[in-house]
């Protein structure tokens, strides 16, 4: 389940943007987002959460706490509309 949320989050943020704010290459982010046979690495999750800490609770537990700045991609998308 965590890995599914990670893949969803990578697709939401985008491989290009993730590569620009982390030390991980765009191609790796694309692979994480699209290839279910490839396992996400701890380094992938650490880099993503360092750059986007607002997704930590959702990524680990599938929960949100907007009052404390912890959101899900779907929550942000609905707030933008």
C-alpha cells in the first residue's frame, strides 16, 4: 500500500520536478512511477519526503491532517479548485 501511494505521489508531483529538487535522476522517478516490477528504495522515499514533507503522514499511513500541514495529493488538488 505504501508503495502504491509513493507511485501515485511521484506521478502527481512529476518526475522532472522531483529530479530538480532531489539528487535522484528523472529517469529513476519515471521508473518508480510506472514500473510496478521495480521496488521503490528507501532513498527514493527519503528524498521525496525531504523535498515534500507535507505528504509524510499520507505516504506512511494513508491519512491526512491539514491542520498540521499533512495533506494528500487529492486534498491539494481539491483545494486548488
